[in-house]
C-alpha cells in the first residue's frame, strides 16, 4: 500500500514552518548569550525573558498561518482519497468547499477542532522555549554567585567562564522545551517538526474516519509500508470495525497516529463489508 504520509508532509510544506522556528530559536539563543555575558541581575533577567516572549509573539502569526493552511489541506487530501476508495464521483473537494458547501459544514467543524489542538501543542512548545531559556540564565546566575562567594568579588573572567560553561552545555542542541516520559529532551525545532508531521497525518486520518461515518462504511484498514517500527508492525494491514459490531474484525480503538512521527494511514474497506458478520 502507498505510504501517503510522505505526500502529506510534502504538501504541508513543513520546512516553511521550521524556518520560522529556527529564526525564533536563534533569536532566543542570542538573547540568552547576551544576558549571561554580563553580571546578571533580577531586573536584567526579567528584561531578557520579556524580550524572548516578544520574539515568540512575533513568530506566533507565522505558526498560526502554517496551521491554518496545512491542517485543512491534509484533511481535504483525506476526503479525496477516501472518495476514491468509495469510488464516488463527487468531484475533487477543495479547502474552500469546507466552508461553502452545506454538506461539508460538519467537516469544517472537525477541521477547526484539529487546528485548535495543533495550536495548543505548538503554543506549549513555544512556552517551553521561555522556560528553557530562563533555566540557562538561572544556571549562569548560580555559576556567577558561586564565583563571587569563592573570591568575594565577581570578575569579568568569572562572567566569561560562566558563559563558556553554559555554551558548552547548550552546544548545538538548542534549548530543551520539554522532556518526554522516556527522559528524552526535545528542542523546539525537533518538537515542532514532530508536531507538524503528527498533526497533519492525524488530520488526514480523521477525514477518513469522518467520511466513513458519513457514508456508512464500518471497516477500515491500517496501511502497510516498508520501514515500519516495532510499535506499528503488529497493526499493519489489520482490518477493524469502527462500530465494534462486527464479529469478524476487532473494534477500531488504535487511534492513528500510533506514535509521534508515525506515517500510517487508514483506508476504507467497503469491499469487505458484504462478507462481514454483524451482530444485531
């Protein structure tokens, strides 16, 4: 089966989003390095954090704009692919159709909810950037305080050494915006790329589920393609019943994507429905 996730990610123009994120990350890095390159005061720390928040406010419209384009587009791709599976001669659906055609208005509501979920996740990442930057400033503050306690005076050499220590820790990885359950730290760029891929494929799969319900299709199948991870392999090619009323196939309760960056998608299988065994 086709690995449609790659097509969706390409159409979403994820790099456009990452360009904005990289600029935000670079601006934050420059502000933090400037802050820790001098004696840190509470007022100076507050000013630096406020500047970083301002950088985020500048980047925010571009992030929202990406979401407003990528999520509806992925959803519409899902609708059109589903209609192909159904062999419906409806005509190609566009994003504009979601708001102009009455029979698609319910899909417009679904897209709005998907966009809201996506923005909440991106906002969490950007807020995490503030926390990550503030943490580095705090670390530099402690190093400066330790140097002052040791020699009873804070010298320019002490400040430079503290800054060097922070840079060595920071390296090229960027600021950690969150730590997952496995203890892995995510930079804003890596986190944003994961969100972009996850939310676009989720949008596609939600379109498939919603279209299946609209046309009374109960059976769906998870795609199969090369390079699958151990988490996904057991589910590949499996057929599920959306209603759970089919004795031959298990109820669909997987919830694609199975994991962050998962590329698996749902396909409708109306061709199997005639042989299905439904309980009353």
